[in-house]
C-alpha cells in the first residue's frame, strides 16, 4: 500500500471469544486506504462490524475483543504495535474521534472548555492561557455563539446539535491528520445534520476523514469514496458516484 495514504488498513481481523464456541469474527480481513484531503465512508447495516472497525483503528476495542492479525498504518506507523500510553497520546494529536452520542462522550461534571484546554495542553507546549484562547477560537469556528462565555458551560446546557459541534471542535482542535467519525449525525434532525456535515467537511483540508454511517444520504453528501460492509467483510468499494448509481 502506498505511503501517500494517511490511513492504510490491511487484512484486519477482529474477534471476540465465545464460551464453548468458535470466536465471533466481527472484522474479517478488511483492507482500506484514505489519502490526504479524502473522505472515506464506511456504510452497512447495524451489526455489520462498522463500529468495531473504527474502534480497532484506535485501540479501543472493548474486552474481551482483540485484533488477531493485520496492520493499521497511520502515516507509516502501525498503531497495532503501539502501547496503550503511546495510543493515548496519538488519540487527539494524530487521530481525532467523534462518537455518535456526544452527551455520553463529554464529561457531565466538567465545563466543556476544560476538556478542550486539557487536550491542547497534553499534546502541545502551550500555557493554560494559550490553550484557553485556542479552545475559544475552536468553539467559535464550529459555530458556538458567545464562545468566550460558553466555554464555562456544562454539556447538559447545550442542545444536541451544539454538543456535536463541541465534539467536532474537540476532535479537530489539534489539527490531526485523521478524524474518525462514528455515526456523528444519528441523533440529529435533518437540518442540524446538514449543518454538522458541512462543518465536518470544512475542517478536513489536506487531512482525512473516516466516516462510519448507516445512512447512504449522509455518505452521498460527504464522501469521495464509499466502502460497503456486511458481516464483517468489505463487499464493495468505489467512488461515491459508482456505489450510489451503479451498485454491484
């Protein structure tokens, strides 16, 4: 696979042991690539393995699941060979993560600004004042009105669409080469969905977005390429136009 790809996954296999049964294979020999400035959509029905695919690239597979074989190369470095402390630094710095339920992903007892500030300070040589300024700038960039004041607000004080914007700010604040978004618009109404998708696209630049969704309309709006997953396998890949207009 080419070094020009930001994310290059090859022959990835993920399984979960079962009592007195053969292991349950949730990701079965999957290979994917995403290049600079590209948006790759991974679509499929519920239970097809999309989320396990995303979590495996970040070292976040819930126990007792495990990666059996394959490689996950991020800018030439295999994430599967990294220790947990190394992965904690990579998450947020080299890979931004957007989960589908921002209310459960954000800490309910901490102001949203503290999460943004902590992320900046952990992954860069910034003072707290500089990190706070960066956090305010990002909140403003994702459309949070009165960002300087709202930085002290708690997650429950925002609407669902605003919380998803905060998650995008948190994922993008360190300008990581790759953003992984797992069903980022599922809980939002159609108007807010469109706003969030436009915002996501605007934050990519020369980086890459790996978008996991069951919604073909969302994939059509955002993605350059689409891969279709079923029962843990990629059953079809191609340009968004090919997949949507001439599916095989």
